[in-house]
């Protein structure tokens, strides 16, 4: 058992001794009792950190004595005067008892009143475990329940005296200490484990999530879409053209974001905290940050690496390529540049040897410098050879030339076998003989674990210190930030540049135009893959549709831009997923385009491809879109918890006016005040981070790091826009537990459009009814308003699917 357990136990011994020695009858008033006994019980015995205790919290019309836990309140305790004996019925010993039996009649009055007061507070604040104590006796119970049973009809864990707490210390500890409450032990002690929510429809589908068949036109387009939009960028012979024509400058702010410009602008704000590193953006309004090129020349002398920081998929690799082949082409033409890619080598076991072996390979293949070639080895190590010749063994030359040669070979072999040492010596040799600057890029390490990333940073530092080279390394901000504060990387003063994402719309426009150009200039991509039967006309038509829409279809661009959230790879994947999706009528689109010269892609069509991917049904595991209606407990109000959290985070974040970060405490306080319990909120916050609806970051202003959240465009867009779409709701209701049995029966595995429209309307009405359980005042978001918009969209689709039923 841990030492805090033992020290809690000793503290209880002391408390018992102290209480006996200082017995003053029942004369201590509540404040004194609390001070003397209850504070000690909570802080010294049950080990609640002082900082996590708030005393005298407002509780409706009254006050609650102790709210314990941080950031969320996890336990509430009502203190009674020492003299207020609970008059537990005779024979009630330590253990679990029915509350009704404890509070009967006049004698049970004081306990009844205390428990009722706590239960009211708990219901209002979403805190489930609670206790009532007078410093000697302790009654613990679940004061807010999800199953509809009034709390006073449940059971309680009772300790009739301090001595009883000592006798059953383990029971006390498990149920009332800070760590015990965290593991929800009291729920099982009073045998009241929260029931899971009912199963969503998807659990009853045999073929879930299914696999959507594509027709031959769609599968052909699928392959070609990838070929022209993704693979084309990797072709060596097109590289320069691609980088000139398709590069969208980093840091231009999105025109479509559903979050404030300030939040976009301060993407990497957490790096700028006090005593953080020296950070500046890689590109500004006037193009490339001039400091970068200056630094590049100076860095080798300064012996520190240049760190390029950026979130996943923002374009770090693309930036490097553009720098080398376009922006600083002249400089790089005169340099030896080695590009070590950690992303493509999936079986990488040793990071340092990968750097060495890749460098050797690239010198051989790209610069015709085979550092294992015998004459090259001799040239590199001629100093050592001279010393050898002058040394004792050198005398062999005269008397036994064969032995001399063997010794010399051995010497050189040993030199080459020290791979890293030989490479370093070779690079020095090359630099002074060829008079070329040496630049090394360590890239795509962010696709690996944070330990690997840290190790690469260490290697980058070592290389910068010891090799005659300018070393660039790309990292994710979180890794850099975490490591430079706490771990491995602290102590290194690196030069840091941040890479902000470009505008997704600009990137897509340029990419599609480029793909069209390549397609028209046939032959440059070689022949089409053998399994593709689709003619290039169809692909050309499709790309033209996209090109036109990427210029003028604002709602489509807004969808892609917000849901990609700065990840350009994801934005492209949305588009390639749409081309050739089995969920759209590709032939119809192409036909309309040929007939009228244009086709405006409706938002719901593109959305369907994202919602369903290759499946028949929505699958939260594989779709980039989150289900905001999901619940973790059989509590219908929870359907709205996520939009409420996201809206609150956005309102608070944008109001603060700085960088949009909102403390975990403020989100817990807001939701607990609405009556949601800690588990529900923690669950929602985890899901929000997993689905990129919120970003999370520790903030270090203050002594201990405190968790903060920040709204993302994904979270804002899903809440503000997607929730009101039939296509969204139609997909989500399959994955959403429905707590009302009557409606659960109405929402079935329907496939025809008229049936699905009706089913969505039932779902909407069901949600309206659940919303009536939420206190609708002063909220940052209201389902009732979304529901109205959704109703209009359902009717719009309904009128198409079944005009007779919906034309009212
Ligand atoms: N500035 C840009 N202009 C044009 N295309 C871009 C730009 N940035 C990224 N892209 C495209 O987005 C995709 C991802 O970019 P890239 O691989 O450069 O990102 P990354 O930040 O290196 O990703 P990772 O974090 O996974 O290493 C590529 O297809 C790339 O062509």
C-alpha cells in the first residue's frame, strides 16, 4: 500500500488521540468542529490536497461546506456541529445501510435534513458522491443519480465513529480518499454502478459498418483521383513545376474559419510563453522570413539546429522542398543537402544509424561521392595514414611490404567500420575540397512516437555541434514544447521557426488546376494503371467540376477548410475520397456537367462521402466527422453536452481576446452547474480532443501546469453548421443511443430516402423532448434553435423524397 495510505492511517490515529484528549463535551460549534476535526479528517487522513478544496460554496439558497476535487468537483461534504449526533439507529455499525432506515422519525431528522440539503446541491451541480459528517461520524452516499431513483431511496456507507474508521480504514480510504473517489469506488460499495446507455442501432446491425460497393466508373475515378492529386506530387520530373505552381504560402489566414481570426493567428501561441524559445513564423506577408536564410548560413557556425515547428499535415515537408528547389534554389545548388526522411522507413529501429546510412546512400547516389570507395577512404584519412607511416608499424614498409599493406588496410577498415566517425570525416573532407556548404534535413519524425521525436532532436543537436553542417529538424509543437520545458531538450537553445498552414482553398485550387494540366498534357504521367477502365474524359470532367467549385462554391470550401483544421493532407484526402465515392451519383454529375457546362456540388453530397467513407453506415472510428449526440450514460440531456461544451469554450475563448485557451476548471464548472456529472464531462472532453473538436494544452503561467482547451474550426463548424443538416443527423442516429424506448422503436434500419427522412424527423422530435430537461437560460447554445434549422432541412429533403407527405 502506498505511503500516503499509511500516513493517512497515522493521521487518523493522531486525530483519535487528539479528539479524546481535547474532548469538550458537545460544545464546539460548527466552525470549530470543522476546523479541528473535519479539516484534519479530509486533509490529513483522506489526503485531499488543500488546493483542491473549496469551502462554503453557494448551494442554491444555502451553502455547501466543502467542495472537493480539481478541476472538477468530485465529492461534496456537509459539515454538522459536533453535537449534532446523527442518532444512527441502535445496532448500526460500519457498513452499507439503506438510507431510509437511517433517517426514520424524529431521531433521523437531523441526518435526513443534512442528506436532503446535500442531494439538492448535488443535483444542481452534477456531483454524485457526497458525505455528511460531524467530525466523528461519517455517512457517504450517491447524492445525484442518473437512474431516476431519488438519492434518499438508495444506500449509504456509514462509519459510526472515528474508531470505526480506524478499524475499517481500508474501506474508508477506498471510498472517501482523493484517490478512492477518483476510482468511483463508492458507486460499487453502495452497489450503484451507473448503467450504460442503451445500445445504439448500429449494435443491432449484422452488416455494420458495411462496405459500400463502387461501380466501375467510381473505382476508376478513385484510382485516378489519387494518381493525379497525390502521386503526381512525388514524381521527380515534375517536382519543380509542382512546387512553383501548387505551393500556397504558409500562414495566410483562412477566409472560411468558424473561429475568430485571433484564434487562427495564435495557433502556436503556447510557444511564446515566458522564457520560451525564440520563435518566429517561417513566412510573412512579404514571403520567406529573411532570418531563415541568414540563419542557415550562420547556423553551422553557431552550432545549433534550426527547428521547423508545425502541426500534422500543415506542410512542413512541402516547405522544405519549396525552399530547396525554388525559394533558395541558388543557395542549395551550391550546397550538399541530405534529406533524411523518417516517415517512409516504417521498420526503423535505430534512429542514429538510419541518419548515418541514409546520408551515406544519398552522398553516393545524389553526389557521386562513394565514401566507401578505397581511394576516397584513403583521401579522407590521409592524416591518420601519415601518422601510421611515421609510427612504429610504419617501419614494416621497408622490411615486409605485404605486412605493411595489410596493417594499412586494417587501419582503414577500422576507420570505415566506425560508420558515424567515417561519415563525419568524409563530410569534412567534402566540404573543404568541394567548398560546398552542407545542409541536413531531418524530416517526418512527427509521424513517430514522442520518444523518437525527442531522440531525433538530440541527434540534431549533436550533429549541429559536431558536424560541419546546418541541421534542420521538423517537430510537432507539443513535443518541442513539452521536451524543452521538462525533459530531454531543455538546455538547448535552438532557433525556431513555425510553419502555419496555408489556405486550404488556395492549395486545392492550385492542385486541381495542376492535375488538369497534367492530364491534358497526356503522356507525362505515363500510361494509366492496367486495372483502370475509366476514360480520361470522365476524370477531366470531374476535375473541371472540382476546379469550378473550388473557385466559387463557398459552402463547400467552408466545409473542407473547417473540417481539415489546417491539416492539408486531410483536406486533400477529403477531395480524393469524394472523387470516386460510392455514395455519390458520379455518372449524373458528369452528365449534367457535359450538358450544361457546370455542376455545383451540393454540400450534403460532399458531406456524405466524408460521413460514410467506404462504409454503408456512419462509423465513428473511421469517419473524420464526430458524433456530437453520443452519450455515455442513460441521460438524454447528455446529447447536448458536447455542443454546449464546444460553444462555451468558443465564447469564453473568443471573449478573453488573447489566444482562445479556456481552463479545464471553467468548463467543468459550467457543465457541473448544468447538472452533468464529472464522468460525463470528462468523457466528452476526451472525445472532443480525440476528434479534434478541441485542442488541449498545458499552460505554465503559475506553478503547476494546468490543462487548457481551445476550440478548433472542426468543433465550431460541427456545432454551428453540421448539426442542422439532414445528412448529418441521418448518419449519426445509427450511432446514437436513444434513451426513450418509444422513440428507439421508431428509429430503424431504413434505407429508402422517404423512410430515412421520416426517421430523422422522429430523431429530431426525440431530441426536442430531451432538450426540455435542460435548464434553457443563459446558455451559449440552444438545441431549440438548431432544431428549427434542422426541421427546415428535413422538410427540404422530404419534399424531394416524398412530396405528398412533406408539402405543407
Ligand atoms: N503550402 C502548401 N502548398 C501546397 N500544398 C501543400 C502545402 N502544404 C501542404 N501541402 C500539401 O499537403 C500535403 C501534406 O503536406 P506535407 O507532407 O508537407 O505536410 P507535413 O507538415 O510535412 O506533414 P506531417 O506532419 O505528416 O509530416 C501534401 O500533399 C502537400 O502537397
